[in-house]
């Protein structure tokens, strides 16, 4: 819809927006003419009860809207402007109740006249490049004619654009802009708006969600735009759940998660049925009720274009409480139950842990005991038979075993000589005179001593017995540093070297022997034998 002023020289007109029919009824007449029109009768709608005539004076100075044969008393509501140059177009858009809910008149004369019954009417006054004292306001008609004087001042005005998305083409919608009703079949453009902030509210539309549904638009030296987005309301289907097992009037609920549910949503009822409208999708519901437990676990629901039914069976439960004594305040402990009971392990840093369990035989165990304590009973069994049960768990501090130190002290080593001791599976080394093992409980421990720069440790190995006190063991190093060869004592190192050399000699001889045995005998020669030597000739 556009409320912009028409170009100079064009005729004037009245637009009647019929909200119930989603149609626009328009009539335009030249100066001095009158034209009647009657309400439209849309398909499926009753005929409108009023008829309207529109007249305009021969010089174009006055405009009247007068109902025919309407028994309701009407009074003239006249808008008179000042401040506009001659022949400048200006508009008044008036909101009124009834089937014809909005009437916009655009004209160049100085007066616009409505004929209206008693009531309060929001209106908007606009003109291009001129601002009214109050662009949006309201006026009350109460048993007499009323005149509204509009003073225009020259100042920049701008377009107010409300851009609708989501609706199918030619779908009717409407909003109020500073309480003035504005109908539309698409985007809305309103001209002649001066700087300012204007409140809007989109009227509800069946089967559609709108974002934003209300707000404000600020015009500040430029055209202002506001997006209005419509989205269809998703069809829902009823899921009817019926409970059994609860006492009459007991409240029960389903905690649901899934498609289009925000977080964990709770649905409650104090009757035997609970109906939840769900969109297509998948959902999980967990039944619950005070002093009752569901016989089965979560309920899984899939919705695909049709509703359905579900059942929830509850059984009576009783409090099973575990109370501890003996722990330091704030200590954490835990209990698990099994059998007819089920749950846990539940952990607590308070003195009680509580389950809700049905009748039957149950087993329990204390699954978390703080360090340094023992619990009694640590496990057991019980039977719930129509009444709450309490189990007392007594914690006592367990004795902490004493520990002792074992020091190995060497003598005879030159300063900064590295030596080491292995005690059980732990090894320590040092360049000082003491190696200390701490945190030992009573018992027998084996040790070995190594290092010492080749000096002999006495004892080099052995065992010690720790019994209720710290213990010291002396290690004496003495003798000459052992000569070494190839990382072994000298005699052993040279023996290894001699063995290696002997093996190498034998391997060489064996290779020569094998090569000679494999050499083929020489073949006989086929050349004639040389003549026998004649010896030197004798003297002649």
C-alpha cells in the first residue's frame, strides 16, 4: 500500500480498505461530480450494511463522505491545513471501526471533511517535504462537529518502508503505525514522514507467526526500512497419554525433549490423561510423579502427519534412605542398589543418600568410601514392604601404618665418586656419602651396591629388616681399583681377546686348507717333448 502524494495536477480520490473482504474499493470523480458505491459481498461473507457517496465541490475546495440512509447520527470531522503552498497535495488516513476500517483521502484543497459517528479515531497526516505538527494522532467526535487544524512546516520528509516477506502474493495483512491502522497486500510505502520515531504493531494473522510483531522505526535524515517476516504456523497433532497406577488426583508429568521443544519441556496433568500437541518430528518423554516410579523407561515418539496414543504405568515407591555417621563434614560417599530396587550409584557430600524404590527385596553396596575410612555395613540386603526404610552406615577411620627411613652410608670412596644402591625395585645413586630411602613400612628388604670407581663394596649385597624404627646400613669401599680391559676385569678382558685372536687364526687356516683341496690336478701336455740336451761340443 502506498500513501505517497499524487503528482501535481492529478485528480483526487478516496480509498476504502475493506478488511473483511481483503479487497480494495476505490472511487475517483472529477470536480463537481458525485459517485455512489455499495459494499462488496465477498465469497462466504455477508453483504456490507452501509452505502457511501462521495462528493467534491466545483472548485475542489471541499470533500465529503456521507452514508446513505444510515440511522446513526453523524458529525463532520474537518481537517484544515495551513502552511502548504497552493495546489500542494496532502493526505489524511483515518482509522475507524466497522467493515470499512480505514479511509485515506489525498487532496490539494485546504480542507478534508469526514462524516462520522461518535468515537475516537486515530489518524495520520502527511505531505511531501512538509511536516505536520503531529504526523500521527487521534481525535474524538462526541455529539458535535469537530475541526482539526493541521499546521505544516517546510522540512525534509522521507519514505517509511515496511517490507513483508513470507506471505503468498496478494495475501492481506495489516499493522498499526502510531495507532493508525494500515492495511496491505504486500509491501507498505508511506511518504511524507519527517524525522522521528514511530511505533508499529502487526495485527495477528491466523496460521502465521510474525517477526517482529511490534517495535519502533526511527526516521533520521533518510528513508527508513523495517522488515516484517511471516512464517506459517506448523501443524500439530495430538498425542494422548493415559496413565495407570496413580491415586486419583495425583499430579504426574512427562519431561520431553525433541523436535521444536526448547530444552527439557515439562507437560503436567492431574487426571488420567495428558494431551500434547506435537509437530512432525521425534521426541523422548520421561514419565515422573511424586512417590511413584514408571514401570518402563523413556517413551520414544515419532510424529508423521497423524496423532497417536500412549500409556504410562506407575508403581508406588517408598523412600530408601542411607544415613552415614563418622565422616568429616563435606566428605563424598556413594551407594548403589539393585534387585527390586534400581539406581545409582548416587554420590553425596551430605549425611544422607535417598532412593525412591518399590516393594521388593533389594541389595545395596557402598561404592565410594573416603580414603582412610572403612564403612560398615559396606554391603547388604533389605526388603521394602509398604513403608520407608533407613540404613545406617557407620564410617570409622582406618589406622595409617607408620613408615621409617633406611640410610646407606658409605666409607672409603674418594670425593665425588658415584655409587648406587638398589633396594627392592627402587634404585638411587649419589656422589655424596649417604643414600636415603624413606617411607618404608616394617618388613625385610634386599639390596645391592654398585659403582664406587672400581673399589669393592662390603657388603655388596644383602638384606635389612625394618622393625618400628629408622635404620642405618654402612657400606665400606676398599682395595685397589680393578684394572679393566674391554669393560671387564683385566684377566677376563685379555682372555676374551686371546680367544678372539685364536678363533681368527683357525678360521684362516681352515679357509686355506679348503681352497687347496678343491684345486684340480694339472692336465697332461700334448706338445712334443723337447730333444735331449747334447751337452757342449767337444774340442775339434
